[in-house]
C-alpha cells in the first residue's frame, strides 16, 4: 500500500535488478582476481570468519575503486547474500543491514546506519522468541512468518539512520527518505518522506516535471553519457524539451 496515490504520473516498468546489473557490467570495474576473491569470500563465510570477510571487502574496494564501481562486490552480495545492487549505488554493501531479497536499482544513495528489516517476530504465535520459529536458532522454520521483499528504485536517496520496516516493499524511483525516518509503507516516485511513521513532506517536482524526468530515462545511461546528454544540474528543467526526446535521441 502506498503512502498516497500519485495518479497523474505513469512510470516506465522497472527493469529487474538482475538485468540492471548485467547491463551495467561495462560500467563497473572488475579485478583480474575477481573469481578468486569471490571464492575466498565464500570460504570465509563458510568458516564463519567475519574479520576475513571485512578485510576482503576492503581489499576489493581498493582494487575496484569503491562501492559505486565494484563488480566483484555486487557478485558477492548477489551470490552469497541474495541482495542485488545496480551500478553506481552505494552505502548498501552490508549483508547484515541489507537482508536477502533486497533489490537495489541503479544510482541509489544510502546514508550511514540505514537499517532494513524484512520480517516481524510472529505476534500470533504463543512465543515471539526466535527459538521457536527461526531455523538459525534451532527452531522450526515456520512458514507463517513471512519475509517481505524490498525494491529500491533508481536514484532513490535514503538518509542516515532511516529504518525500513516490512510494511514497505517499494521505495520508488527518485524518492527521498529523510534522515531518521521510520518507513512503514511504500513510497511513491519522487516523494520526500520523513518522520515516524514516515509521511509525505512534499514531492521533489510537480507532475509535469516528473514526466520529463521519467522521459529522460537518464538512470539507464553511463554517468558520462548522462552528463553529455542532459543538464545534470538544477538548470535541467530549462532544458525540458531536450529531455522529453529521451535517451535514444
Ligand atoms: C528530507 C530532507 C532532504 C529535506 O530537506 P529540505 O527539503 O531542505 O527540507 P526542510 O529542512 O526545508 O524541511 C521541510 C519540512 O520537512 C521536515 N523535515 C525535514 N527533515 C526531516 C526529517 N529528517 N524528519 C522529519 N521531518 C523532516 C521539516 O521539519 C519541515 O517541516 P515543516 O514544513 O512542517 O516545517 C532533509 O531534511 C534530510 O533528512 N536529509 C538527509 C541527510 C542525510 O541523511 N545525509 C546522509 C548522507 S547521504
């Protein structure tokens, strides 16, 4: 359920994050030792050595110019932790705070100490304790404790210390989550939400401007191409007619 309807704007269908990542391979850096590094990470995961995993993450960041550009870190998050992360997104390479089933599209900015929770303890059960429902704690893995997926649309910005709860399954393209927000519901495209529970503060643009931003599809492009093709400063609205022609023009 959305925080509010935003009926005037029809968005292009989001591409799956898997597609977004493979399409972006040429935009990312991959070390010649990528497969070996992934293998080492798997070994560290299997042997439960979090210190070694952290060192590997640090090394890969160095080799591949950081979170925004690393192909190997994206493979690790996808293959070992079930989190898909599009090109240029950052702040989300932490499998503890970003659980399996999280799909992060391209150009997403995530501030410090953001937490994403994907399921509640079973309030309808006799006990709330993980002993009785979580297989990791030796309990029966009961099917009636649902895990919610989460999609974060391209170019969304999540401010520091925000908490995303299971009631929110989609943070749409271009949305802003204010620092410290507690998000309980889906966030519409280009909305700015904040507070606890998060409510819409405003929209970034009026609906005509959102249509122009959507028509540009700039987030599908390499950053250099986007910069060449569009005015990426606050003057972009004055170049609206150019933007309306879309990326293929
Ligand atoms: C959401 C945000 C972008 C809004 O910025 P802004 O448009 O300049 O907003 P303003 O400061 O003019 O505030 C507009 C309204 O939103 C409210 N508001 C702003 N930030 C808020 C927050 N974090 N939580 C709740 N309400 C907030 C203001 O109180 C104000 O309410 P009012 O109109 O009732 O007075 C900004 O406040 C924010 O939270 N930025 C995140 C910064 C961050 O986390 N950076 C980490 C590194 S990425």
